[in-house]
């Protein structure tokens, strides 16, 4: 765990006591700060009270005594409106920061690889850390995946921090400097939180702040937003700009062509080897993740052959195209992390003969991104708040089953796949929605799917009830 010592004996307010807020409290207390911690949730306040912090209602405190307010990334800074305590802090002239800037101030010489984008952040972050470790380069993985950044180890000082960075985290970032900044792809997401697409893009581009000559900006150019960022960076000439693509050539960068990884970083377009056979990196979206991870590892000095070997041994991540089991010729795949239509489309493109479980709390009111992939889908099983709207959007395009809950959808999909005998069938959870209508997070939803597969493994060879309420 890192300790933050430059607030010794100063009052620091911490708002939000989930995993990030608790991590901040530990780091500040360890460095001698006087922490005033608050969360509207009483259970979280109780958990924080055991860390040596003062539980202070920030609605009633004297803000003139507060040096800084450390805001958890889940709390609105700007949109849809600033949190009431953000307004109080600003009125009092209190600096508002996040844990990323505490890291930047505490570890200014640390080499950091930052990864952001709409989809693929977690897989790419974990893949980069795995590749570097496989190549004998010390790394620690954290941020929006794994440990909060202030829970990472301060030593060895040569370790590279590989950090997944969400738009919420980047919105709070002023001082973070990434030796390698990766922007994978950009499509509409969290628009209510950022006041629209322009605000979302501004937040994502903050990963590029503070870069200098010698730093790398790795940018996916398979979408128009990434193409614009690449074009803007090319005008500045203050860092190495590396385009990545899974859809075509990327001069001066890294791209995938016919399942092969092409390294054009030195203008030689060298064929590094095949990547389309790697078990845990299937699909066009993982081709982009692979290109980004390769470029980042090359930036840190890893050799091409070592990188390819690391990719081959990558074990994958839970809830990201996770093959839970194959039973009676049916693959059960958990892609609970596909929380928007664009991510779900990438999952649908990776398989054929799909029995698709979708729905939850919708993030947007269209399914345009998935429509070109519906040829891969035999039937769709709709759950949660989005079920009725999704049914209307899919009417006439694919057969749908109104299943309401995940367990109902699971049994209906498994039963249909087994009795219809579709060759190479896949029961795929790729919800295209957030989970919050029925589950606390996408991990809990994916875990529930996994338990259904595991507990029904024997029953699936027998008769299982089809509990969908009807088809259209």
C-alpha cells in the first residue's frame, strides 16, 4: 500500500467510501493526514470507522478547515449535476481531486501505462500486465481493475503500473502522466454522466494530459472518434503516436490482417505471427485489444516473440467472453461485461448459432450496433427493465422470448439449444445493458450465470424446463 505523506496533519475530506474511498483513507492515514470521511451509506461509514478516520458529516462540517476533497469516481463532478458537496467544496475554494492524482503526486517518477476506451479496457490492461510479466518485466495491475491504485506496492520502484482508467476516474485527473496512454475505441456510453458525447470524449482524452517527448499515445483508429484524436495528435509532434487497427492497415502502428499481427512501428510491416487461434483472445474486438497490448509492450522494451508467447498463454478474464463450460456440444459463454450494445455486438460477432440472453438496465434507447450481427443469432431471451423495449426493437429481425429473469432465460436457452441440435451452439450472456435492475454489478450477474451453468451441468443432459413466457 502507498502512503500519502504530503498531507501530514492537514484535514482531507474523503467523499464516497466504496473500495476506492477506503483505499484513499488508508493511504492518507498512513501518511499522517487527518481524514474526515463520509458516505451516505451507514454500512460504509461503519467499515471506514475502523481505519482510524473521523466520520464527519460533510454536509455540516466547516469547509474552511479542509485542505482537499478526495472524490470517489462514482460521485458526479459535473454532470448530470455536481454533487451537493462538490458545490460546497468549490464555494469554499477547496481543491477537488481523485485517487489518480494522489498517485501522481506520490509517485512522480513511476512509469505508468494507462488504458481507456469504451470497450476492452479490462482485457487489454490484464493482457499487457501478463505479457510484460511473461517477458520478465515487473508490473503491477490496478485502477478500474484489480486493486485500487493506492493499494499497489511502492516497491520495487522499477515496476510498471498498468492502470485501467474509466471516464469517471479520468474526469478527476489533472496531474496523472502516462508514459504510455492507450485509447482503444470510443462509442456512446455514460452520456448522462458526461453531459453528452462531447463531454465523454473530453474525459477520455484526459489520459493524454501531461505526456512529453518520448511518451507513447496508442490510439485505436477503427472508429471516427479515434481517427480524429489520431489526426489531432499528429499535428502536435510532442510524443510518439501509434495507430492500432483490427480492420485495416495502420501505417506506423500495429494492425491485424487475416488473423496475423503486423508490426509497422518502424515502417517495415513485419509479420509477427498468428493471433486468431489464441483461446482467450477470440473475436474482432480482441484483435484490437491484442494490437494495443502489443504496441504497449513494445514501448516498454519487450521483444516481439516474447509478446506473442505471452499472448498465447493469457488465461483471459472472468465475464469477458468467458467460456464457462461446454456441455453436450453447447458452449456457455459469460460476457456479462458487455454492458452496452457495441460491446454486445462484438460478442455476437465472435460466435455462430447463438442463443442470446440480453437485457437489464438500458444505457441507450437503440440496438443499432447489434443489428448487423443478428444473422449469428438463433433466438434472443430478454430479461430485466429493457425486455419490452428490446422486444420492440428486435421485432421482425430475430425471434425473441420474454424471460424476465436470468435463470428463466438460461433454462429456456439451454433447453432450446439442446433440443434444436444447432451445430456448435452457444448460449451467450451478452446483455447490452447495465445490471443494476436485478444485480449490484456486472460481476454478480456473471457469477449468477456461472452458477447456473455449474449447477445444471448434469441436468442439462436430461429434460430441463423451458420457462420463457412466450415467443414472437
